[in-house]
C-alpha cells in the first residue's frame, strides 16, 4: 500500500476514534403522560430503552418513543429494559416492535401479579416477543451498554449487598424512617433499578420501587452513594421517594416523569427541595393536582396542559465526557448546564 494512502487511511481512523471519544451520552424522557419511557443513547451509539409506557388505541406512546429514536438517529433499539410488568411500563411494546426492531430484552423475571388477568396477558405477550433474546437481571449484574457503565442495584426485590465504589457510609436519617403499609401492586417492588456512570457523571433510575423497599439500599448504610441526576421513582408519587432514600443520593438535578394527574404531590416536592445539594427539579408535566407554585418553574416543565392538549414534548439531557451535562426542555428550548460531582 502506498505511503500516502496508508497515511490517509490512518488519519481517517484516528479522526473516527476522536469523534467516537468525544460523543456525548444522551438521555430522553419521553412523555407518556404518567407512564415511563426513558431512552438512553451511549457515546458508542448503542441504545437502551427503559420501559415502553402505555398501550393506547391510537398507539400514542409507541409513536412518541419511535419519534425519540428517530431524533436520536437510531435504526434499532439495542436493548429494552422493562423495570416491571405494569401496563404503564410495558403497554406500548407490541406496537413499538412494529415500528423499530429491538435486539435484547431484559427484566426482573416472572411477574408476581400473574393472577391479575390484565397483567398476565401483557406478560404473556412479552414472553412471546422476547423469546430467545431475553435476559433476567439480578442485583450486581452489568447491562452491556458500550461506552458507559450500568450496574443493576435492585431486581426482583433483592438489593446489592456490597456498596458501590465510594459508598457505604452510615445513613443517620434512617433513625427517622416511618414504614408505609403493604404495597397494593407488588410488582412495583420487583422493579429493576440501576446506576449509570459515564466518567464522573452518575444517573439513577429505580423504576417504581416503593418506599419500604428503597430502604434496602440506603439503611442502615448508603450502598449507592451520591448521584448527579435522579429520575424520581414511581413518577414522583409519594408511595416512593422517601427522605432517607432521596437525601442519601443527594442529587444535583431531579427529573420527574409525571403526568398531568399522576405524580408530583407537594410532599415529594418538599422532600426533593430539602435534599442536600439539589439545584433544580425538571418535570415532564405540570402536576395539575398540585398548586402551581409548588411545581417547578414553567421553563423547566415540558408539558403544561391536560392530556387532551398534550403534544408529548420530551426533556433531554446531553452529558459531555468531562462531566458537564445540559438539560433541555424541548418545548421551549430552555436549557441549563451543570457539572458532575468530583
């Protein structure tokens, strides 16, 4: 091979490597109006979709998820993580797979609510769709999303038993913990929860894990440590998001994937605002049942009206390799940049 051609090819390879190294991590909170669908695109270009939101007659949520994949430039979803088998987390999957292929399916194992006909039907459809491509996750497993480190910290009601690197300190607030009554929807507490790390940046998503089960991770010792970005658990409902859990995480930013009439009670806003080091709360929806002044500022809310008026606007986070991350409201273009913790 001529030296000039060899040099050109080497230059192209080096340029491609630098481009790949400088790509950002991107996370999209897709509006499911009280459901859940979080799309993660790693710097490698691989994608992880966490939950597939609601099933609707017009396939609204499947179409919204697909639109986000197109915005991200995806031709397939490499991995789908279903945190648990409730309809607002799995409902749009049958419609979504008709729009875009899914490579791997991950979950906590069999639903504990099979006796409920609606859950049983959704779970059966999931098992059939994921046949041959399914992986059941346990606490401590790694999700193989290239370019980032994703560790499962909770699955099937079991938490990690060893603290993550830098974590493990006693949690003094555990002395004030007040347990809730039994959870009426037990598959919530089977939720897969994970911590994603990209350089210094740390993001946590716990699905719908509820109040009592959160304590397995933070009491008597905080096994997680602190994070930069917290997706509020359970759509921001007060069945989750205990002070012992939130305050142990000490997030700088919280994103609430609530709906117009689901999530965001004043008590959760109060817990978040008393969390050490919290700078901002962002919301997918204005919580219409909560006083407007208790919600975050309108610039940081993607959707302001009722479901009938909703256009399905997303929030997006872009994380640079140096730890800077920018949250953008795609309704109005408002954005704010933060720096990951040292």
